[in-house]
């Protein structure tokens, strides 16, 4: 059975992390809630601009990771090609 928490409780719990600097694990343990719930409350309580900025950052991180993977693969292929041509020409 899941516990229902008031809006005020959720906001205050999130503020303990975002404004007062307590760790998520400490606040969750002290209040008897899951860390997952606390992270959700923190995300929900962000102003829309911050929430959109966080989503944009996550999207950019995913894009950059994919690009890094592609470039790393290309570099590895070029290293092998350079080694091959150095061996056959010398």
C-alpha cells in the first residue's frame, strides 16, 4: 500500500535537498520515504524553465555521448588503417 503525502510535505522534503543542502539519502531516510520519490518531488517542484533546461541538458548529453562514440570508432578505424599502411609501405 503506498503512502499518500500532502503537497506541502513533498515541497518541504524537496527543499531540504535543493535549498538546505542535505543529501537525498539522508532526507529520505529521516522522513521514511524512498529516494526515488524524493527525486520525483524535486523534479516536480522545479520551475518550468528549470525543468525544460534540465531536459535540454539531458538531450544534449545523449547527443554528445552518441557523437563521442561515433568519433571514437572512427579514430580506432583510422589507427588500424594507419598501422596497416605503415606495415605495407615499409
